[in-house]
C-alpha cells in the first residue's frame, strides 16, 4: 500500500478519530542515515534522522499534519503562527492543502530565504514584524485568543502529538530506543515531543529502553542553559534564534527525566558541524547542525568515554536548501572560466 503519512501509520497513538479529515502531504517516514564520520569521531553508532526530507523540508510537517487536520475537524478557516521560518512554511503548505487561510508572523529580516519563499508561494499572509521571534509569538498568542483564528505554534498540543512520531520511527528502525538522542532546541517543542514519543513507546512495550535527551541551543540564544530569558538573542542559526522558549518547562522535564542535558554550542561549532555533515553528503540548515556540534563538544569533554559502539541519534531538523546564503558564505566562490577545454582541464588540475 502507498505510504499515506504519519497519521495513518501511527493512528492508534494519535488523538484522531474516523471523523478527523486527515490533511497530509505524506510527511514522516524519513531516513535514519548511518554517519561514518561521526561514528568514527565518537566511537558510537551515530545515526542521522534526516528530517529535511519532509515535504516542506523540516520536521514541522509532522506537527502540522496533526494541527491542521484537527483544525479542519473543528471547522477552522484561518490558522496563524509566529515563526523563525520553518513553521510558517509548513503551516502555509498544509493550509493550502485543505483550502484554509494562513497568517504568519516572522521577525523582519531574520528568516532564511527558502522559508520565506515557501510561505509566500503557498499563499500565506506574511507579516514581517519589526521585532524578534519572541515578540511575534506574544502577538500571535494574543491575536488568536481574541479572534477566530487557530494557533498552530507548538503550544498547540496537536503539534507535539504529530512530532512525537519521529521517536516512534527511530525505535521501529533500530528495534529499540537509542542510548542517546541529540537535538537542537529553539522554542523547545521538539525535544518535548521526542521525549513524549519515547516515553509512550516504552510504556506501550514497543521499546525496552529510554534514551538520554541531549539538547543544544545556540550560545547567543541559550536561555535554558543560562537559566534566564535572553532579551536580544543572537546566532546565525536563525531557526533557533529564540530568547524565551514556549516549552521551557517541558524541555527541563525531558532533560531531567531522561537524565540528559541541555548545553550550548557556538556559531563557530555549528558551522564546523554543518560542514562536516556536508562532507559526508548530508546538507542541513545551520540550526540542524547544532545537534551534531553538541555531540562533538560532549565527545571532546569525554562525556561518551564509557560508551562504546552504542546507538546515538542526531535529529537533523531542516534541509540545507532552506538557507542557501549561509552555505555560499562558508565556501569558496565558483571559478569563472572561458568556454575552452584547455583552460577548464587546467583548473581541474591536470
Ligand atoms: N531546527 C529547525 C530547523 C527549526 O526550524 C527549529 C524551530 C528548531 C530546530 C527548534 O525546534 O523550536 O521545537 O525547539 N523552528 C521554529 C519555527 C521556531 O518557527 O520554525 P523547537
């Protein structure tokens, strides 16, 4: 049978009924790619959960298929979100899929080009707020409380429900939960969702163990690590440029209940990890590389010293094509040549 998306695959673990009109773009079912490079560096069995291969290029589609299906069931006509880019791209696509209107509030000048293009082409009303993500989220919360518009940020519980299926897929692929799970943290919905997924699978005896959750924020936007909100967050990983995460408390619970940690990585470490992944053929957006940067940092500190060859999964949250400008800024420019074989062969190195 054709794959029909994660709601059909994991229906029995999701709050849907026969009456729920499923709005899907066949999201989920993303590959778990073995990383030779990172396994070599750490001595662990490192796998990459490549969420950039979702329909709109990020993990947000997992939550959006649920949030939009439930909104449709309720008769909602307009959905809204604040976003650093990926949520807006996903909301716009899923709203378009079922003939709903979408409104997205983005921090003006602070979202990657690909994401802006997606929200626009899918017909969202794009409002660029002169402020940061946290400002936009506060505004959209207030607006959706006062007007008949459904909020589809990750404080919408159906988003978390959809996103938890990534943990199910990992357990189904590996035959159990990994020993460690590394993940970037922004608004902290995804770490919450993974932990919920792992816990539910464990309780349902679909897995025998639970992983330690290892969350990573960007150093200039690391409120959970420094234990206070950041007024003016800074990082080139714009997806996680967030100073006051909505699911802060739930992220702490995931960290503590799993005996894991939440740490920060610098932009320099993020870019090094981003390039390392690219050298192995995996192109991600900078925020996604935070999970890998974190694993490298912990490895250097000896965190995995006693663990040999155990599975560690890194979630790679978004595709590299989302943010082409960052890629181009971090490599050398194309070499311009005349249309002559002799010159080209010389440049190739013969
Ligand atoms: N990685 C990417 C590529 C993201 O877009 C986000 C969040 C995260 C990681 C962090 O996930 O917020 O659940 O902790 N992006 C949101 C957005 C904020 O608006 O697209 P989180």
